[in-house]
């Protein structure tokens, strides 16, 4: 399973970042993950103008870590 991970940081505080893992209707491949990163990032930024995209990655077969 491939999971897209988008990392956004506040423009006013570059150390204040969040990771978002958008849900998709269909399982992603590595190629579709890379192709969908930009459109999914833009959707989030339209709703959260105080943030900017810092980075993204496509994780393959990595379980989601639970926050402590």
C-alpha cells in the first residue's frame, strides 16, 4: 500500500508543521502518489492559507504511527 504524506508549515512559524495523509477512493501506486501530490496539496492550501507546503513523500507499506 502506498500512502501520500503532505507536510505543511505555518508561514509565520516554519517550525510549526503538520502532516496530512489524504484519503483516496482507490489504492495508490507509487506513480499515482507522485502525480496526485500537487493537486491534493493545492486543495489543502486553498482552505488553509496560513500554511505552505514544506514537503511530501510517498510511503510504501509503512504503518501509520500513533501519536503519544
